[in-house]
C-alpha cells in the first residue's frame, strides 16, 4: 500500500522581519501540528518502508496507536545499525525516481549509512538551515564563506542550500587549502563563515602566520558544528576573530545540519526545529524511561515531515538536555552535546572508533593489541594519545619505527593525527569484563584551565 500524501508544506513568511510563520506559533499550536505530522510520519514509515513494518509488528504496535505525543514512547528505536543493514536503499520510503539527492557517511566502521531526499525534503532541509542561520544573525544579502566539506558528507551542501534560501551569496570553499581560505576571506570580505570550530582555529593560526590580525577580517559571525566544542573555545574564537560564534547541530540520519541552531543573542543552546524533528531524551541506562526536560540523557529524534527516509525514534548516542525555548519561545532548546553513550571519538571533526585503531595495530610487527586511548586538551585543541604495549624483547629502534608506522597509518586511513606512546609489555590495565579503551581527561583539563 502506497501512501500518496506528502509531508512538507511550503515556507510561509508572514512577519515583518522575515520569520517563517511557524516560528511565531504558541506552544499549544506547535503541539497540535506535531501530533498531526507524527501520525502521518509513523504511518508513512509503516506503509512504505518494509523495515519499519517489521519492527512495528515485532513490537506489537501500529500507527493507529498514535493518539497523543506520549504514545511515541511505545514504538521501537531506530539505530545506525538498522540503516547499515538496509544498505544502500532498503529504508527508503520513496522510489529512487523520486529521490534527486543521496548522501552517505564515510563508512569507516563498516557499511556506510545512506540517506535520500525528495524535492520536498531538500526544501525542508534548506528551510531549517536558513532558520538556523537567521537565528545566528545572518541576514539576506550577506556573503557566506562555506568551509564545510562538500560531497557525500551533508555539511557542505546543507549549509550551502540554507544560505541560498535565506538570500545570501555563498562562497563554496569546502575544506582544506587553508592559505587560499585566508586569501579568499581577505579579498571577498564575507560577513559569515561556516566550518568546524577546530578548523576555524586553524584559519586563525594561518592568518597570524601571514602577519595578519584575525580580528581585522570582515567576519562577524561564525556558524560552527560537526564536532563538540566548549565555551572556552567559543570565547577564544570570538576574541581572536572579533565575531560572534554560534552552534549548529544535525546528523545525516535525521537530515543533516539544521536540526537545531543557536541564537546569536542568547548563546545558551540550540533551538530545535520541532515542527520538523521531534526530540526526546531517554535514560541511556534504561531506554524505556523518557527523561523530563531539564535532565540529561540520550537524544532521540523522530522526523515529522521527511518523505524519502522517515526516521522514527533515532538513537543519536549524543548526551544532552532539553530546555525551554528562548529566541523562539515555542521551540525547545538542546544544550551543547556533552558526550556520547558509545565509544565513538570525535577528534577535530573526524569520527573514529577504538576498533579501527585495533585493526591497524594488529597488522604492525612489534606491537601488541593491548592499547588504550587518552583524550586530552592541549591548550585549545583536543588531542588523542594511543598508548600501546610493545612485543617483549624487541630492540628500541624497531619499537620506535613501529610506533611511527602506526601513527602514519591512522592518519592515512582514518584521517586523524594522533600521538603514539609505546609502553612496556604488561603495564596496561587488564579487564575480565568489558575492556575500557577510552579515557577522557578533557573536561578535567578544561576545568584546570578555567581555574
């Protein structure tokens, strides 16, 4: 059975300052809309995506069970593993003939996750990014320097489309070529830059290396995302470049950047566009328990209007807190991501897993599979040290060469620069249960820096 209804509705601008009408709704009006769209989305997923029909049937739930928003808690979660099992197009709820755009993850930990978009999905995506940018202080006519990566990654094209929808001029720089980035900023004089926070620090350093004062640039607003970043980093960026830095949050499984965006006037967490994405916070130790606003837990999203890839209760693995709205009072905010419920490490915008390092380490002669990962804050940047045991009885020069090889292969295959420290055999902790690989000292070091 094919559901012929569409979810997305056109962007209607009715306010004098250019806001989408929905941004001015009351909370009651928003919740009425959410329930209507939730009923549509759950039924659309059930009728058009076989995986959801199977999951719902196995859980003993049906779209007719949605009578109020709290009924969503009866439905099973969607995970990244579900998307991987459905690779490449098994979760699409529309035929490929109706899907003009496909994005995908890097697939560094196995099969990539593949996401698709109908024309309505793309318009909705551009709308939420445009809203996020406007909330961050961007205005029609601004020039936006977009240094997010273009390609299968959703960041570059997502930010690009949102800026264009807002009425901006976009410089599609993508990532890398830092000296050229600086030159373009000098010559084109953009007001806005979009990139990861760690890359903006790299741009700042390049400016200083060229004898330039970053605060003299034309940049007034930085929209930063794709990796966790701290308030001290925000302060350094704002002071160094003489601008305002705001957060943007998203993930490709839900749509890409623009799931939420931060107000330049408040800078107290990102407004979630709840007419498109319904957020929940669940207890990571008891997934059946939905946490009230104000309490930390794992962030879960349900799409309310997506056609090509409806997502019901997607476990992001991100830890956050939902709070009342500020700049858009009807729409709740989410605090900055404080961590994850799994072992994934986000290091300067690159996702990596301990298993990836293990796969490389076992290939290298003179090194054992016994290692731990230590995350540190060196000055303003995150760093990762791989502490690994060497094979007994090996000359030091061979051990040094093995460590250098491990560092090089991690850089080449994963894309992250790490430090490698070899230790004597038998010196790392052992466990009879789950082996703790990751030791994160960043928050402690940040606290010491602030004190």
